[in-house]
């Protein structure tokens, strides 16, 4: 198994859970927030796709935000949301958002979430299928060359694993609270 295979396997395993949530969880579950400061499952699915998109295009490819899949492939227009400039480093990927910035994210349909998530995953898969180990090991052009291409592909994929666990925990909390006495089914 080579480094690309490890990353592809990680992406595939996380895909299984995210696709299952988007294909089977009710809308109320996807958009439910445990409290006023919490993210919903839908927010987290968008976040993991967005982090991969930003890190891949800006750091690995050394491109601007205009080249990211969110902007270039029309997801901003379809969703009615342009995140660039918000949050940490202006990356617009939920990290570092204020409560007001989180509330400004519109509810996104399953089609938008799944379409965007899959488009980003496809770009990562294509890159890994055509990139050799020396290129993965080379310093990435973005973020002042502080990390390797491997780091910028791996980092959001590992982070996604943590967020998938968070999504499944939120789904479990939603299921328990929706079945609590006095709550209509």
C-alpha cells in the first residue's frame, strides 16, 4: 500500500458515512443543532468538503479562492452563499466563524451538500491517482510553502474522520431527543 492508497481509503471510508447520512437522515436531523452554539450535521458536511476544497486549491495548487470548486463550479450561486473572507484566514470554511457568521449560512439542500462533497472528493481522487510520491512529498506552493502537498491533502481527511464521529453523535442525540416523552414523532 502506498501513501496515495492510504488517503484514498480514508476518503472512501468517510464517504460511506457521509453518504449514508445524506441519503437516510431526515432533514430535521441534518439541520438540528444541539444548542445555539453548535453546528448541525449539514454544517459539518459542508465544512469537511469546504476544508478539502480550500486546502487543495489554495495550498496544494497555489490558486486563488476563485479557482476553488465552490466558486468555479457554481455552488456559491446555487446555494446563495459566498463564504470567502469569513472565519480563520478568510478561508470561509466554518473554522473561526462567529455565531453570527454560522447563522448566516443558509440551509443547503441534500443535492447541494452531496454534489459539492462529491465534486471535491473527485478532484482529490484524481490528484492522488496522478501524483507521484516525490510530488506529494514536495513543499506545497500555498501558505508560504510551510507544509508539503501530502500534509494539505492528509490534514482535512484526518480532520474529516473526527467530524464524521461528531456527525454520528449528533444524529444519535437528535434521535434520542426526538423520541423523548412529550415530543411528537
